[in-house]
C-alpha cells in the first residue's frame, strides 16, 4: 500500500492537471485552424492549413475591427472601475481601522452583509436605476457600479490594522503632517501590497462580468469582450456566415492578458486569497 | 484593535510648540474632527447609490405591476401590494428553476469541495513532484472569464467539434447528447467545477500554511504518517475554510445565469425559466414585466440570504467558525 500510494497520487494529480489544461490546449490548437478545418479536423487534430495568422488578421478587420474595440472597452471598464474601487476601498478600510467615528459600526455591518449579496441580484434593479438616471446604454452604467467593492474595504481594513503602526501615524502628527497627507504619503504606501491585491481582484471581476453589461448595454460598439464573443457565437450558422474560427481565435486572444497578469503577479493574488481565508 | 480616537490629541491647536520647519497653517479643530467622515464619504456614497438604492428600487418595483389602457395605451405603474410575490411563489416556472438550481448545487459543490481539499492536502504535503506546476494548472481556469470558459466547453459539447464525441464515435459508440435534457445540467456543472476548484484549493492551501509548523512536528513525533497527518490533523483544520467556500459557492449557485445563457443558442433545453435568474431576466426584458422580475430577484436574494445564514449559524454553533 505504501509503495503504491505515492505513484498513484502522482498519477491522479497528473490526470487532474491534464483535465484543467484541456480546454486551454483545445483553444490553442483550434485557433490555428481555418473555418473549414475546424469542422473536418475534430478535437485536437491539427488542420491541413496553419491558419493562426490568417485568423488573427481576419479578427482585426472583421466588422471594422469590432474585436479590438471590445478589448479596449474591457480594458477601460476594468481599469477605471478597479482604480476607483481600490481608492475608495483603501480610504474606507483604512479609516475604519484607524479612526473611531459615529456610524462606524453600522457601516461595517452593512459592508459585511453586502459581501453576501451576489452582484447579479443587483443587476436588474441597477438597470432600473440607470434608466431613471438616463445612463442606460452608457459605459458609466457598467463602470459606476463596479467602483463598489465591499470585500475590498474588508481587506483594506484588515491590512491597515496590521501593517500601519499607530506610532508612525503619531510621529507624523507630531511633525505636523495633516491627516490626509498621512494617508496619501505614508499609510497608502504601507498598504501597497493589499492595494495591488484589491485592484487585481476587482479588475478580474469586471473583466469577467457578463450579466451587468448584458443588462445595461445594447449598442455593440460599447460591448466588453465577454458580451462580444457571445454575440458572435450566437450568430446562427444558417445565416451563411460561419465565424466559429473567429470565436475560437478571439477567445484565445481575450484570455492572454489575464492569464499573463496572473502568472506575473502570483505573489499578490496568493497573499490576497490567504488574507481573505484566514481572517474571514 | 489598534484604533485611535479622532480627533487625535497631539494635533490639537495647542499641542506643543510648532516646529519652526513646519509649514503648517493654524490647525482647524472642525477639520480634524471631520477627517474620518470625509475619508469614508466617497465609498459610502457609491455604496449607497449603487448597492442600497437598487435594493430599495427592487422592493418598490416588486410591489407594482404594469397596466396598459387598451392595446396601444401608455403603460402605467399600478400598486399591486404583494400580488407579484404571491404569483412568484406559486409559479411553476420559478419552482422548476429553483429545483434545477438545487440539482446543480448537489452536482457541483460536493465534487468541488472534495477535489479542492484533496488537491490542497496533496500539494501541501510536499510528497509529490512538480507542485508549483500542478498548483498553477489547477488554478488557471479561474483566470478565464466564465463566458469564455462556457464558450470553449460548449465546443467540447457540440457533436460537430467535440473531441469527446469524436473519440467515442471512433470507438464505435454513438454521439453523446451533452447539451440536451438532463445531461445539460451535468455539462453546466462541469464548467463550474472546472472553473472554481483551483480557486478554492488556493484558499485551502493558504489556510493550511497558516497553521504553525510545530503542530505538524508534534504529530510527526508521535509517529503520525503523512496520510494520517493529512486526514486526522490537517483536514479538521480545513473545516472552517471549507464551510466558507461552501457558503460562497451556494450564493453563486443560486444566481446561476452565465453558463445557461451562453449555451442557450446551442441547446433547445435551455428554456426561459431554466434558472430563476434567467427567468427574472426574460421577464424583465422579453415580457416587459419589470415588477414580476423584481419580485423574483427579491425572493431569490432572500432565499440566498436565508440559506447562507442558516449554514453560517450552524457552523458557528458547531464551533467551526
């Protein structure tokens, strides 16, 4: 048993890894096939023609380069939303950890409750709100709600509590540094690792969002990439315009930025998840 | 906690002699006292407007119905009290969606939790090779948007492209119907397990690493093998983190929308009431019944809250949290 156990574990792990990488491998292989080969060479078989570069070129020009427009939209929505969300969460979390003020208790209960409210549950009522504000079919309808990250406040609060020493703040006060300057020039720097984590997670959450933009936007030029790819994939084959090869190539291109970010910033998301799990 | 009172004493107007080098103007007492309020104000404003107000709107909408005077008359909001709720609670479409979501919960969460705990224990034990590579590969699906993941798995499920169907056909079996009937829910569950197992695994690994090494050393000194250590010492320590993962997975499962919505063009089995969330969406946008849709959203949110609350309390009572 003991001699069998380890190789068996190793084998199970290897098979699991294959399972988790399988869809990505499929996308890689199939992005190299033209529209015809996609149907004739099934699965992981390569097609007769290596068409990756043709696909990429077509991706850039199809429907006047709509694909890259969608990518830019996504980067903009995720970048703007995550930046503002991080700033708001950092300020609020830090204040709740370091100052005593009226309403602090109520606010923290509300934020904790909000962590349990799924964002999809809010999408429909948010749509009604945006209609009232005249912001439906406007990028702001996607960006503004994305600026709220209750879990970000929670993380910032914990991190500020443990990494910003009161002595440092007091010393700055003695030197006559104002409270806001203390935050922006001292505390925010001490909180930098947590801020990167909050930014990263919010960025991913907005990048992945589908329901909110689906509800809010109906002009194709405003779509983020998720909505765009689904739109292409829903084009019925009967329309005589089969673009599955563009969907596959587009899927490949669209995941590259996030996968790269995760590979490069491993330390940050791991520490963020660790903070969330230990303290939650 | 390390909280300090505001206003901080030492920055008071007479707090010691001002340093000559300080360029500070005369301090304002009110300004200092307002500091924490000013700093939480931006978040609070956004939170109120885009979190609390929508909840209020949903409740308001859910108490109203739309009435038209004649076929071409202007639609008008009328107060219907709890009428929408009574209808939702007895709506077979809502029931079937809820049942389907429960089935989805049973298909995904146990598998996902067992897999993520298993991977976490194996990778934490340090007995296997290429740990970093395995950990990264298992986590990688989290970096893929749900929509893209579903699109790709959708290709796996379609008979025309599917490597699964291709392999089965070449072995002499028929083409499996992975996108219709009961199999569809399993196919959707597979996407969720694929996507979230690694994320939960990383959380569990972090929880294991937070345990002091001395605990493990003591167990080893007592003659505890790696397997017994994993099952008798480490696994019980994972219970709180697993309970949290369970609750968050439950919250997500109740909101199931993206996967069926993306697979809808490929499958006739994805009906407008496939999940409660899909039902609410089609009620709001296809059937123009925003009040009814809002009632579905509110009932769903309350059910989610009730479920997660019950499990949280149960966990607290058992001392797991």
